[in-house]
C-alpha cells in the first residue's frame, strides 16, 4: 500500500463548471503519493454528482450542509492522513510540480513547517512575480516592526500556495469557520502562521487563480463586508501570546480602517463607523495608512457616489 505523504483538500460550493479542472491539476502532480479530499459544502447545483463520478482511488468525496469554506476545509482536514496538507479552491489550479517543489524545499529545511510558492492570474487582480525574481526557495520571517500596510503584505498570503504541516494547522485551530464566514476566513489562518512561524517562500509559480462567476472572490466584491479578523479579534488573541496583543491590536485597527473605507464606498457608512468605534481606530490615527483610510471613509460618507443609508 502506498504511503500517503500529502493530503489535498478542495472545498466546493456550486462549482460544477470548474471542479474537474481543479481536480485534474491535483491528479496530474508529478509527486503521486497523495490523497485528494473533495468537500461539497451543500451545493445547489451538480457539484456533488460531478465529484462522485470521479473514478480514482485517491479521491474521497465528503458532503455537508452549507457551512462556509472554512468549515469545508476543516472537514477535509479532520480526515486527512498525510503528514502535509494543501488546500485548493474549486475554481483554481496547481502547476504539476507544486508538490515536488514544495517537498524538496521542505526537505532542505527540515526545521520548517510551511512552504509558500507564487501565483499567477487570468485576471488583472493578482500581480505575477517579477521575471527577475529568484525561484530559489528562501526562509522568510514576517517583520513585526514594520508599518501596518507593509505588514499586511507579509502576512496575507493565499493559502492555495501553501504546503503545510498538518498537525501545526490543527494546533492553530484550522480555518476560521464561525458564522459560515466567507470573507477573510483564510487570512485569519495566514496571519497566525506568518506571525508565529518562519516559512519557506519561493517565487516559483505553483498556482493559477481563476475568478469564476460563482466564486467566493466575486461575491465578496458584490457583498462588501469586514474581514473576519476585524469582526472577531478575540479569536486571534486567544491563539497568540499576550505579549503580542498590543501590536496585533494596532494592526487590526489598521485593517478596520480599510474595511470601514470600503464599506463607506459601498454605501454602508453606518456599519463602517461602528467598526471604527469598536476597534478603537481613532486612537491609531497617528499611523499614516490609518489616517488615509479615515479620510477616504469621510469622503465616501459625505460625497461618494454611494451614500450610507
């Protein structure tokens, strides 16, 4: 019996048109010692039937009532048998050498528990790595001392680019899944990983991002809301040493100012103002990025094309 090294998890919600493309990118990996768990998250289309029709002994299909993408990923995580886990959205794809490249990099740094590659996009929303950027893996540690805007770029990485130690992901609580969260559930886990651990990074492209008509990323543009970290900061504090709380509180205040700005632009200034008050954003207005976001909030509230109700 072949030993399972990697467990790949695909959460799928109304993904009948794109699921097979994503699955094919997993089954076509050059490293073949893996299992694939597809979790149908209460789809109303033929997603479950499409998944169940796949004839491959490495594929397991689970189904659950609609509980959100975090809960779907966690359902796969609970039954994973591989030492390493990877998560792919049901409308995206991996490059064939993703698993091989990640395992090689992790073998060269046995003390590290996470690998992150790079992504490319079929839309204009994700920037490709520079052609001059090295593809040689390197050790990366987020710099907690930098300003919040720069820190955000360091700690918000797509987890579709990641190969991770399963037990460590479990110890962090897996993906955020409260209230069927569909916005920022992945950035909560990304933040915890990159705040707490050094990781291996590479500019080698391992992933292609596709924005489908039914994808979560598209719905987030339509239904503007605040990130999970902003709405539920206690979830973060519970998983970090108390010595980190003050710095993280300032970072969350910055995120709240950005979300408040976005909400005001979408005509939800009342909700945005509540965020500003709840996360004590005004106390962090000395941060230039927070001040800019607050000024934009004021602009969209008073003169923006979409006014608050």
